[in-house]
């Protein structure tokens, strides 16, 4: 599955006139980058941001976008409040970005995502729908992170009471436990489910009513604020949209 996703991303970049870089960003004549950026990305968007960052580097001599810092949006927001040296923040939802409004530039909408149920291959717990999660061993994102807040809204919409066996700080944490067959089921974003070959996906009726909108913004303390703003525009532009669409994200 991951190979098919990577191929789709590469094709999308070719259609927009870009292609993923083979390694690090272009270097200045002396071999050292003249400007560096760090993206703090919600875990659910990390793969997309890595590909987009490589494309951004290609046309900008001397620019180096460092390896993506990937974690739950709430964790990254806490780090920004503590002064972490990030240049661009990618949040999986708007409320988390709003929580650091005084520290970031104007947020730019990037994409939307919806929740699905994931179960281990073979569905050993026999989960067929959202109602089954009440009696199954289920892992969810913690309520303070975007995927957890969305999970709470979706369960409330259906009147389902779930007592999770654990609460994770990112959607990737939920997916990892399901992939390891440690639980019967979990709720994750559809894009994360599609990227995994170790889980089966069950669609949830009404999930389109509980959609998170990912947003990007510059971090105002950035030492490369103008370049960071250029990167945000690039992510939200045609090249970035092509990558996000190839990975299954919805329009912002």
C-alpha cells in the first residue's frame, strides 16, 4: 500500500512540474545550505509534508528543509509555546492552531480528513460498525488532540459509549496498536488507514459530518520568516495540493 501511495504522489508532482528530490535540498556553492527551515507537522500529514518539502527545496538553491518534526498537533503546539525553533506549523485542525494564534501567522487551510474504523487484518474482534466499539477493545486518540476531539464528536453523533483501553497522543499511535494486533479496533483518519497494509478499514456513516480541516502557518519567531511564508504558500498551492490529493486528503 505504501508503495502505491508513493507512486501516486510522484505522479502528482510530475503533473505539476515537480518531482521528489533524491536527497537533501540544493546546497550553496560551498556545499553548505544558506537557509534552513524546520516544519512541525501533525503526524497525519508528515508523509505529505516530507514530499512537499523535497519539492520546495528543488527550485531554491541553498535552501534546506530539515527532517520533518512529526507528532500530535497538541504536542507540537505546546512545544511552540515553549519556544521550540520551528518555522512552519502544520496542525491537523483549526482549534489547535487557534490555541497558539499569538505565536503564528495567519493560518492557511490545506485539506480535510475524516475518520474511519481500522481493525487488524482478518478482523479478529469481529467489528462491523461503530456500535461494536462499545464492546471491543478499542484505542482512540486522546481528546485534547485533533483526532481525539473528532472521535468524541463522531461517537456522540451515533450515541456510542466507548471506554478505550488507551488514549494516544497522535493518530499514528492509534494505528500502530491496531497494526500490532494489540486491540480489536481504533479510529484513525482515512488517509492513515489507506497508507497501512496491516489493517482493514470500515467506513462510518456520518463521518463526513465530523471533518477536521488541516491548516498551516508560519511561526512568528522564525529566523527565516519570509522564506517560511513562501513555504506555506507552496504547501497550499498547486504542487502541495497535488500531493495531498494523491494521499487521499479532501479539499480544504
